[in-house]
């Protein structure tokens, strides 16, 4: 072989390296994203209409999202400022896709499905593909997740944003690039603006980084980002503090048992060696976000009751991560998979009854569609309509046809024109005078509630006691409707010892 030929051969053998192609997403990653997302959508669409019923908080969303953006803003100056951004988002969605029941709930279904894929990716990154798939599939099966995936409120959106902010945090720790921290901060801020208590997840993230002993530059970057989130939330927090009366209905922790159960189960799972990949361990991430937000709300409740399970819905991210990683850990150490399959089937069987129950109208604290339908059934054209108290007017506002032929005796200005949720009521003496013009009155009040002690409510109850008697009471999901008939006896009934509406199950209970 000549020198030239040998040179050509060497050149062919020692060729310049071809630039490495960026690796494409692995099939495991695609499965971890698609499978949880698909399962969440399927569960979300299953029974999403709940027999075409709607509960009180959803009714508020439905009513306000149908108002103009300017009206939403003006209403938020009086009430529900903390949900103003969500109402504005739903207003735009209604404008694009129509304002029906499906449009009200589908955004929550989609948001929760995005959260499920985020949970799967978190577990994939921290504990591997199998743990990612299991955690992503466990998340939509959790009863609380199934419940709020089908509600027209902001909690599913907040959960999705906190999930992806958590993922952005985990990704930002090893890379330390400023734009990743900007993504994390903006996502967390948006979650906080949708619901203020999302800021408690920020505390959980800080604890995770401290316990993980991340490098000082990482902790400094998180501190600056967290300060920016708090600064962005501060104006909303200050302004909404004046509307703290909206949570006066919370007499004590609401549905605390679920939080306690999942917290105990999660901490027990964390005792195993779950996910040792990267600078942040799975258990060190999951336990704080599972426990701290609820715990902080419980501590705050010592001063003012604030704990409601849906306010920290995103804590389910933690239990899903821990359960998924624990099942992966258990599978790796079991020589036979028979016991694992038996356990999985048993858990799925146990989830069937609550899953069925959550798709019934009775699964919510009230059913405004049933309340409105009962008002239409019990009332006669020309009857008076009385709300005890006036704020319960929202219980029949979802369908104006239900009260079309009745006269609202206390209403001075309707909710839309007054930029309020329940309208503005007449002075006490005017309410009493209007009541005496009617022979039949349909009174609406929430079950087990007591009317506020203000002049208007006292005028309503006193006039009913002295000049009317109870004709009949109907109990519906979350409310009590009583028909009162006028006494034409010239001497008013004022004897508190007689068979008054209060003693017979009427308005005075």
C-alpha cells in the first residue's frame, strides 16, 4: 500500500467526531406523563355533571364569571377578592366555550390532570421510572383529588401550579440558571394570586432546601425568589384582610381527619429509603409539602379558625410521591409479586365506594339546584320570598327561573347592579311592612345555620313569629324551606311559649 493509500485509510478511520444529538425523551418519561394524565381525565369526566347539580361555591363562580370584568373587579372590592383572578379566568373561558356546567368544571379536570403528570415527573426524577408511574397514578385516585377535580373552583388550578413550581424547584437546584428560578417564582406567584394559602407551599420548599443542605448560592437564589413571590402577593393579602369575615363560618377544622390520616401514612412511608437520586431526596421534598401547610393552618387556627382541607389541596402531592416511591421500594424487595397485586386490588376495591359517593349531589355540603327547584315547587305565583339571612340569596341565584314568579321581600338592589354576591336589602322597618302585604311567604335558610343578629334579620324573624304560622317545611341538601301563612287574627301571636316556628322546626331553631 502506498503512502497516499495509507493516509487515505487513516483519514477514513480517524474521522472527525459527529456532534452528539440531544437525547430524545425516553419512552418511560412519555409513559409517566401520559398515563397519569389520561387516568385523571377519565376519572374527571366520570360523573362530572353530578346529575346536573351545583353546590353553593360553584354557584358563586358561575354567577360572577358571567359578569363583565369590570363588574368582577367592583364586586371584589366588597367580597371574594381572594378569588378575583380565578373569576376573571373563568369569565374568559365562558366567553370562549360557553357558560354551561361542563365549561364550569372542565378547567379543573384539565388542571388536575396536568398536576398528575407533574407528580409523575417529580417521582421519576427523584426515584426512577417505576416510582414516577406509580406516584402519577396514585395521585388521581386520592379521594380529595377526585373531589376537587370536578369542582368549579380554583383549588385544582392552584394544585397544578404548585406541582409544576415544585418540579421547577427540583430542576433549578443542580443547574442554578437564573431563568429556571424565574420560572419557579412566576409559577408560585400565580398560584398564590389564585389562592393566598398557596404561599404555605413556599415555606415547605424552603424547609426542603435547608434540610437537603444545598449549596449557599442555591439557597440565596431561592431566598431572593421567595421574597419576590411574597412581595407580589402582599398587596392582595393586605387588601383581602379587610374581608376576613368571609371565613367567619369556619368554627373549627373542616375535614381534619383526612389530613391527619395521610400525614401519618406519609411519614410512615418516608421511613424507608425512598429515592436517593440528586441533591434533593424524595422524602425530604414530599414530607414538608404534605405536612407543613396543613400544620401551619392548624397553628393559625389557634387564633382564628382557618383550616379547611381544600385550602391545602396541593399537600396531596406529598402523599402521592411517598406512596408511589414506597410501592416501588416494596416491589424491589419482594421476591414474589403476588402480595403486591393482592394489596393493589384491595386498595382499588376500597376506593370504589368513596369514588361513587363523590359523584352524587349529596357529596357536597349543599345543592343549590335542588334548593331552587324546591322553591319553585313550594311557592305559588305571587308569594313572597324571604332569605334568612340575606346572604343565602346565592342559594337560588343559579337559575333565576326558580324564583321568577315570587317577590323577594327584602331586596332593595339586586346583586349585579350592586356589585355584590347577595344584593342589598331594605331597612328593617321596610322589610316588615312588605312582609305584611303577603298572605304566603316562602322562607329559605341553610340547614343548621343561625341568622345573624342585625336589624334586618330580627325584623324578618319577629314578623314571622307574630303574624304568620308555619304551613310546612321541606328539607333539601343543605337548606330548609318553610312556607308561612298569614294569621288574620287581630291579636298578634307573641307568646314565646306557644307552638312557634322556632319550636316546630321553622326559622327560629
